[in-house]
């Protein structure tokens, strides 16, 4: 698995080659169209949270292509020439700048008219770790945290932007896009209220997670995220950071070490074993393994259930 912290000149060259290949593919008639064969708007989404918004808001009027296949960790995505061509020919693109460098490159090269950058709609915040994490070369990593979708209110802001852009790309169905946006924003407001009420009356407010993906969620609901790794799930904690985590976990009565679904749980298991604590899943929703049974809302509701158990919530 290619680590994001090792992306440097070589992947940039690779991305440039992929873009060149896509241009050749386009010249040979292989590029995607702004509309599908059945007349729907072709929308390219960079990874699952963006796909979910496009599908929920676009409904039957859009055909959504997710660049990140189910079960794939999105930070590691490398685009094929066919995928770059799809970005170039799309009727609309929904992505989050700063999360996937190869997607950022393809979007910039494409210069599309109808592009939604989630990070521009809900600006990223730095969630610094006290001791920092390293990029493998000893350098502290403090890039803006991209995980805005884990705060339902920020996600709702992005949803409104997606709805507005789809309406511009496909004015004939603008009323439907607005109606679908309003319905989704209402569901997200209900989810937000569920978290607010569900996290009352808890004995603890601190949780330990293997990946610093939950800073926005923690900020919004008055919790403290104690992260083993940084914003990149494959960054490496320093020995000092591990020692601090153990001390902080004991001091705050932490009962559970959370791990995620798309990255190995070995580090979380190791920390939990050292502290004689339980482990459980806290899903950052960067991807969904089974879209037939899971969705953004159902997984977030399960996250709430798992947080309540770990924090001793009884209300």
C-alpha cells in the first residue's frame, strides 16, 4: 500500500503521465461525456462521502462515478488514464481538495466548469497533536484535517453547495435538486440532534482512536480526541506520543481503543493490550465496504452507539 506521506516527485510525474494518457484517450474518442447514454448528468465523485452527497441530491437525474472503489483507503488512490478522462469529461465533479493529490491534479488539469470543492465550502482546520506524529522521516505533520464530513453540520453545508452546483450544471432539474438537498439537510440535522442528545450524561469525554479523523466531531460535541496516528492513517506515532497516549488514557479513565475498518488494527490492538482495554470500531467513513447494507447515516449512528458505550453514556 502506497503511503500518502511518501508521495513526492515520482507520483507527480506519474500523475502527469496519467493526464497525458487521458488526453490521448480523449483524442481517440475514449473520453467521458457530460451526460450518460440515457441523458443523465455524469457526476464524478472523489470518494464515498462525496459520492453519497451526489447520489442523494442528484437522485435519478445523475449517474455517479466514484473514483475510489469500495474498501479502498482513499488517501492511497492512484488514478488510471480512464479515470482522469472521466474527470475531464464529467458534467460535474465533487471532491475535497487536499485529501487525494492525484484527484487534485486531475481536477486542476481538467478545468471543468461545474466543480465542487468541499474544502472551499467548509474550510479545513488544523487539529494538532500535542507531541505530533511523523511522516516516516521524522517531520511533524500538521496539514489541515480533511474529515469535515464527520461533523453532520459541516457536511450539511457541503450538501447545499453540491445541490447548488448540480442545479447550475442541469437547470432543467434544479427544483428536484433543491428538494433533495433540503431533505438531506433535514436528515443530517436529525442525525446531529441524535448525537447531541446521545452524548449527554456520559461519565467520560475522552476517546482514543487509531486515526486522527474525528477532530471535527470531537469539537462539535465537546469531546476530546486522543489520536495514536495523525490525519494520515498511515503516519507513525513517535515513542513520546505513544507514552503520552498511555498516560492520558489512564488519567481520563479511557475504556476503549478505537480502530477503523479500512486500515490494519494492529497498532490499536497493541495499545489496548498494553493498557488492558477493549477495542471497538469508530468508522471515519472514508469508504464503505458494502453499499447495499451501509450508508453514511447508518454508519454514523453505529459510531454514536460505540461512542456511548465507550464513554459510559446512560441518558
